[in-house]
C-alpha cells in the first residue's frame, strides 16, 4: 500500500497582503535565501527583512541575486539577538501586512514578542525558527 502525498496547496491570494515576511539575519547571504527563492517559484508572495549589517561581526548584507524575493534592508537596533530589533520594522509590518511572519530568531526574544503582538492584532501567524 503506498500513501500518496496530497497536492501542495497554493497560497490564498489577497492583493492587500503578502503571504510571508521573513525576518532575521541569516538571509544576509544569498545561500540562506534559497528557501525563499523556492517559495516564490511556487507562487507564494515572499519578502525578506534583513539587517544592513550584523553588529557582532563584520558581515554586511550581500546584494540581491537573481530570483531573490524583494529585500528590505533595515538598520539593526542593538547588538544581541535576544534584545535587538530593526529600525522601521513596525512600519514595514503595517505597510506589507503579511499573513505569516517567519522569524529566524528564538521565540523568547524581544523581537518575537513585538512581532507576535503585531500578528495578534492583525490576524497573522508568527513562526519563530530557532
């Protein structure tokens, strides 16, 4: 008996909202944007929020590559991933109105609490990947 996989569902389209806003520092390098390029190829509207630089290293955000989703470069506020945020993140959330916020950071951080509050007020889902 072989179990068939159900077909992948396409995201619901609402032009006023994007599907996924990914927030975090790993995507400063193109190799860490592969997942988001794949989701975009599948029809999801994906945008990235990454810091202009990583405060605890000499890493800076590398330029967008072919196929990358739109990238929002924001200035980091703070130098510890448990307490930092990005300048203008709240305004960007209000403007882009994502259905899902994928946070590449621990769920017990100030950014997770802040984004979680925005998601609760705006009917969105927060996924924190640690």
